[in-house]
C-alpha cells in the first residue's frame, strides 16, 4: 500500500524535471505550453527580431506601426518604465483572438493616441515567447508585429 502513495510524487517529480529541462509541450493539454519567458517585459532578454508568426493573424511591420507604437515596443524591450499603471499587466485573451496560452502568458501595453484624454483604443500585447500583437480597436482585432522590419 505504501508504494501507491509514492506514485503521485514520482509523476510530479517527472513533470517538474521535464519543465526544468526546457520541455515545451504538455501532451494532452492543447494550447498549454511550458515556454520560458524571453521578453524584456517578463525580465528576460528582448526577443530577437524575426520571431515567427504563431497566430495566423495578419501581420504589420514594426516600421508601419504609428510612432507611439514603436516607442512602446522600445519600452517593452527595455523593461519600462511605462506611462500608464495598467501597462505590463496580464492580458486575459478573453476575446480568444490570440493563440490560446497558459494564464498570464500575455501582457498588455497602452499605445498613446494623440488627442485622446484617456488611454484610447490602441494596445500592444506581448507574449512570453517574444510574439507581439497590435490592436487599434481595443481588442476587436489584432495583427502580429513583424519586428525588425
């Protein structure tokens, strides 16, 4: 009987070891990954230019973003400081437009809109894997940001 109580502990130890060694997929749990943070927003190194588009969403070149969007990208790479207290907070992806990921995978940042007295509708949402998305209609649609272009 004692051996049966050790099985859950062994399974937990194997999963922890798998994740610690950089495991990226969790079989049987679609949409959940054990990806390691790589963006400045999460305290790691900035994502390299040319991160592949994992979403299938339309793309926007970094150079095509409004100037305020390019400024926010630079701040994300530097780790802040950010203009708004709501920036660098978890983005829930409740709209389910972005690829489904583990909770708190995404973080959101305000892209200032000249002439607006509030935060406006423009945002950049950054994923832990270096993927970044731009919305100018307050999460109604997103475009993958092709960084470095």
